[in-house]
C-alpha cells in the first residue's frame, strides 16, 4: 500500500476515533457537538504527536553516522527509513567499488617506469607516484597540496610550466646529483595538468659515448690516412730514388697496418656486442690457444724481452675460442708494447684453489700505470699516454675487448699496477667454465 495513503488513513481513523469518543463524553455532559470537536482535535493531535515522534527518530538517525540500522517503524516513516537506509548502503557499496578501482588504477600508475605527477588548477600537487617522487626529490605524502614550483625550482621546468606551451617535452636535471629528465606536461580537465617524467640519464650517457666513439674513430683513421695521402701525392709528383723507395713504402705499410688493426678491433667489438652469450657446454682445450698467443707475443717482441710461461697443461674452458684468444693476445700484446727492452714478462695459467676459477695472468716489469687511470682503462680509446700508444701500434680498444670477453663468459678483468713497478692483468673465468681434460688410458705393449 502507498505509504502516503496509509498515513492519511491513520490520521483519518485517529480523527474519527477521537470525534466518536469526544461525542460520547460530550453527550454525557449534554455538550455533544463540543465534545465531538474536542475529541476529534485530541485524536488528530495524538496522531500528529505519534507521527512526529517517528519522524524525529528517523531524523536523529540521519543526523548520526548511519552505521546502525534505521528505525523499524510501520507506515510512512518506517518505509521512508528503510528506503533511505537502502539508498545509503548502495551508495557506500558504489563508493567502495570506485575507491577500489581508483586504488588499482593508482597502483598501476605507481608501477610505471615513468614518473606521473597530478597538478590541480592552482598548480598544487594532488598525487605523484614513487618514480616521480624519486625524479624530483618529492615526498608523496608530505608534499601533497604544495605548489609544485615551490618544490621543483629548476628554471627550465618553471618557465615551461608557466609558459603554457606543451607541444614538446623538455630535458633538464632537477638538481645537483639528480638524474637527467625528459618532462612532458599534458593539460586535462578544468585547468589540471598531468606531468610525465622519464629518466634519460643512461640514454644521454650512451649518446655521449657514441659521439665520443665516432669522434675517436674519425680521429684515429684520419691520421694514418693523412700520412698515406701525403705519400701518394709525393709519389705522384716527385720521383723517388732507389734508396728512398724502401723507406717510404715501409712507412706506408706501417700506416696501412695501423688502419687494419683499428678496423679489426672495431669489428671484434661489434661482434662481441651483437653475439649471444657463449654456451656453457662448448669445451675447448687451452693448450694450443696458449701456445699460439705466446708465439705471437714472442714474434712481436723480437727477442727484446724475457718471456716466461707457466701453464697447467690439459685445461679446458667452456666458451668461444676466438674470443678467448683475442683477450689473451691483447693482454700479452700490451705487456710487450709497454715493457722496455730487456724487461721481463711472465705469463701464467692456473686454476685457483680457493674458488676453482681459471686465471690467465700477465705480469710485466714495464712502465706501470698510476692508480687514478685504472678505472678507465677499459674505456674505448682511453690512453694513459696517447703518443706512446700510437708509437707502439696500440688502437686503444684492446682492454675494452678483454672486458667484453670476460663479461660474456661470466668472468672479470682484474688490474694491478704502479708507476715504475710494472703491471699485472688477470682474465678470471668462473669455475663452471673451467675443467681439466679427461685423461685417456694409455696401453703398453
């Protein structure tokens, strides 16, 4: 039944009952009309008071927290309380669902590799993920409702944000020691802004290395090409005597070999960087490779150095033979180039008893290297003494190749040196890639 109709019926019956009762009492005192009217008014007042009481209970519940159930009255106010309570519970369920969805959305943004910063129409921080907090040095909780330009004061960012032209991102460092950032602002809603940040420090470093690499390669190739071009012009314009020709041809051959060595090393590096990691089950015997490396070093030395070899025979290594030979040859070749005549070079291959790692070690009595240069020796084209390196035929890529080979085989390059006391370089391979070759049973007649 309609609650309003029920409420009207209740009022009518209260009025009727009061009127009848008042008429009966008035008839007894011979004032029936007055009694009827008075009774009707009393009935209506009682119905109104009872209705007001139920309305007051519902109003009191509405003014509270609505955590308890609504008053369970009958009639209009009972129906009203039930429907209000049901609407509030449905609203709470919808709010909880939306809050859960918002939390899931924010968790997804928080896991983003990029920084996300939400600004309101006044430029105040509404929310930021952990990545943005790290990029800009913010506190995700403490810095909420703070003006972003009061916290991020980089002039490039402030000018970009206040300028309102967000067609392209900007790049800047948000402070001393902070990463290099690429920041893009996207307006949305009523004056609100979405600030997206990306750490491009590594990309900038890689680009700088690439630019330096191209510049170094260009410089290294330009010098011998200039010498060769000069000799070609000389041969084309000036007839050389029989005595001069061998000297000129020797110098041209020297510059040609220099370019060839540089190109070979560049190709080796490119191959190392683009090839898959060596398989751990491709075993090679090290004896023949060591013998070849030492023979090439003796040829390069031309008996100007005392080269000794101490190698455990029968060792096997899991890896790529050409890469390992290249690494060992570079270490031994550097020792020959930077050790004065009559100097001593000790070559050793052994398996460490402490951890089972295989160690190829080259120790020389050369000029040595200052401690501050050691961390940078494996950088491409880094030279402690550029003029001496070129005189000895070095390309500046040898130790970079050794480092790549070591890392690809799961090992490392260890360096020790001191000016005037020589150097010691170790190519260390992990124990999992080193073993002794199985011995074959010999037969006796």
